């Protein structure tokens, strides 16, 4: 995506070059809203955020988040030992489906690996205002209790290695080095935005969360994990590049707390601004359901739900 710059004026339009297998076409636009999401750019399996050593040797054994284990990808997981890495709702959904597959397909086993001592984001909570979301954690806990899922906590992945047609996952745990063997590994460690396509666009992003700078303090996952995100719209999402906005899940960068309701209100505000309806654009209303699970500073005891 490029902005034509022959006049140097802020009103100069964007030119979007769209590539497919056989052709390149161009579309001229007065404004661009980048709501391309984050699904195709997962976080690393490694605890340090870098590509783990040995990844290239076992890349064909690593699955994307939320694989269709009961449908199109069933053969890849049936009768195999799958390790799911990650402590969020993507991991929980996959674990539930794998447990069902294990009941239907002999030899299917499931291990859940998390870096921390608990998976607080999917822990069951009576205070979660989205009952279906709360039920994910409850169902996973029941499956663990029934022995359908083996959970390994406090495990920080440092490298991967090909072994016996599968993957050896080598990590540090409890001060030592442990190895977990898997036939397939599901990377459910979260996502990050793909910023490569925006290298020719003037951006103002938070360095840590990789979100629009004015939005960052409103959604910081260390402070906001309880439906406390403030209403926000065009003003927080607009970039220094005139008439360019980042919206939707991509606007949340690496924060794992995005809800569709947020995206709908973001785009409504931006559309009103583009229509020169400042009153509607500025009147942003956003009421988010609380998770019932809070981020807490262990040193001070302060909680975002306080």
C-alpha cells in the first residue's frame, strides 16, 4: 500500500496495490481503515518472544491456533499426542475439541503447556459477564480433573528438536531442563499485528503493545482485564498519515482482550468522522462485559478490578 505524493498535500489519495497469483490491480481511496486482524501472525512459542531454536526443523509439526481438529484437520490429530501451548481462550477451545477427539479416536492424547503457574485468563469465574466465556475454563478444568488433559505449568520453551517423527519440546521448569515429546504442537500463544505492509505509512505506535499510541494506555493488559477499557474511536485510532486508521483486533496489537463489540464501535466512529459528522464520531459508547478475572500486581496487591 502506497500513498501517492506528487503534490505533497494531505488530501493526496491512497493507492492500494492488490496482488493475486496472476495480476496486480490498483484502487484509489480517500481513506484507509486497516482492520486486517492478527490471526496470521502468531506470537512465538519461545518464552523470550524470539523464534525458538530448532523451529525450522519441525515447522511442519507446528499447527496454527484453533485448528479444525474435529473436521478438516482431524487426520492430523487423530491417534496422536498433541501439545497445546498457550494460556488463553484459543488454547481452551482447542483443548476441549481435542478431548472430544480423544473419546472418539483411540490413541489420541492431549497435553497443555503453560508458562505461568495458572492460566488466569481462562480460569473459571462466577463474575464473568459472558457465561459462554466462563464455561470454557470450567470445562477445561473438569477435563483435567478427569484425566483427559495433562497440564504442565511453569514450563518455558527454549528450543525444539525433531525426534521419532515428532517434536521434542525442551524447556526450563522448576530450575531444571525438561523435555516433552509431541506428534503435533498447537501454537496458541496469542497474536501480534503484521506491520510489514505499513512500512511506507507514517505510524505512531506504542513500542510494547504495538497499538496506536493514544490507545495503548486504555487497553494495557496489565491494567485492563475486567471490561474497564474506556470508550474510544477515531481520535485514538487515527495515525499521523492523514485519513489512515488502524481498527479491529489489529488496533489491540499484542493485547489479548479485544471483543467484537469494540471493533464495531471503532468503525462506526471512524465512518462518522469520514462523513464529517463530528458529533456522532465523538460520541463513543462502549460497555464491555467484565471477565471476573483480574490482573494483579503481586508486590503491591493492586488490581485492575479495585
